[in-house]
C-alpha cells in the first residue's frame, strides 16, 4: 500500500499510538502504553506478566497519508536472553485499515531493524485470544516458527505461542 509510510515513533505520534494500542489490546493483563512510552524515554521497566526487565525498546508507526496513525509495531530486549535475542513488541493495525498490507509492511520493517541489532534470534509471543490466525500466518510466511506453546496463566482456556526466527539465516517472504 503506497499511501502508508512507516516511521519511528515520535512525541508527535505517541498519544495516537497509545490510544490505538489500548483499543486493540484492552483485555491484556499489561497495558501496551508502558512499553510504547518507554521506547521514547529509553528507560527499561519490569514486565508484570513475565517478570522480565524490558529494555532497548523501539517503536514504529504506520502513517496513512489521509488518515494519520493506523498501525504500530515494536522491538525490545529482555534480561533473560538479550545476549542472543530481540523480541517483537506490541503489533496492531486499526480495524478499518486491515487486509491492505499494512501489517505486512510493519512486520517486514521490524525484521530488517532486528537484523541491525546483531542478535541471533527474533522472538515473539502471541496468545490465542486475538485473531491469531492472521498474525501466525504472517509470522510463518516469514519463517518465524512456533517453538513452544503453553497455557496462558491469566486465562487457562487460552494458549501462548512462542515463536522464533533465526536472524543469521537467509530469510525471504514466500
Ligand atoms: C495481525 C494484524 C496486525 C494484521 O494486519 P493487516 O494490516 O490486516 O495485515 P496484512 O493486510 O498485511 O495481511 C497479512 C496477511 O494476513 C492475511 N489476512 C489479513 N486479515 C485476514 C483475515 N481476517 N482472515 C484471513 N487472513 C487475513 C492477509 O491475506 C495477508 O496474507 P498474505 O500476505 O498471504 O496475503 C491485524 O489483524 C491486527 O491488528 N490484529 C489484532 C492485533 C493482533 O493480533 N496483533 C498481533 C498479536 S502478536
């Protein structure tokens, strides 16, 4: 979609991104706002769900030429595996702008940015609460594969998938 540009999160876009993220992930245990805002202040924080210290956070925003902020995605590291891995953070597209390739643009952007961090792996977890089929389809298409599936503790009827991409391997969109 050529009327959408991906740019780094800034003080101009952060409020819109936080309210879009809050509307998409309103049932999550942890608010996306903490991580998104910390990406600008460059401060680490302790994730209340995992107990991990999250640092080196960066976010990017999808800006539609007429409608403004329509999507976002982040990268972060956590203290348990920062020697080898970078993680995909909160990722979403406004419901009115889905199925136009914006999510794919955002995901391809962070895969490229992740490679610049010189880590071995790009990791992401996703719960089956969301329409995970779409996200899983996108991840698998880029070679990001499920490594482990666990029961989601706050809601035992759901699972959490942990996925991983070997960044040093040659990857291409199929
Ligand atoms: C996942 C999400 C970011 C995808 O954004 P998007 O802009 O619609 O993504 P795209 O338009 O680039 O579509 C990506 C792929 O998913 C497919 N797809 C998108 N919506 C779909 C749907 N409702 N049903 C089936 N496939 C779908 C597209 O066909 C495309 O596949 P292709 O590349 O093989 O053609 C968006 O659906 C979303 O914000 N979901 C809620 C939050 C979420 O689940 N985030 C991820 C948590 S880890």
